[in-house]
C-alpha cells in the first residue's frame, strides 16, 4: 500500500473531521467546511502525531481508510511513475 492509497480522517469530540490525502507530490488537508490546503509530510505529521499520544486519545479519533481510486486517478499515478 502506498501513501496515495490512504485517506486519513481526524475527528474531534464535537464531530468535526479533517481529511488528509496524498495527491501526486503533496498532501492535502480538507477542513470540515471544504477548504483544501496543500501541506508537506512534516506538516501532516505535526497534525497526526498529537492525537496518537496517550494524553490526547479521548479528544480526537484517527481513522485510516483505503482510497477507492478512479480509473483517472490510476492513469495519472501510472504516468507519474
């Protein structure tokens, strides 16, 4: 499984969900209101690691799902190598 095959969801105790995916050469963060931001791998880790620590587990839920890639996504990934 590659990074581009996963979608990461971080949900707060109030039900707000941030969505993280790898598209081509960068990660994107989609906020609950639909704003999409590009981010580096280091920025992704700074968002992902705190909810995985023992002290914050009760406040945030992290879920990772396999991405359902479309034919167009697969063709683009094959071209990129």
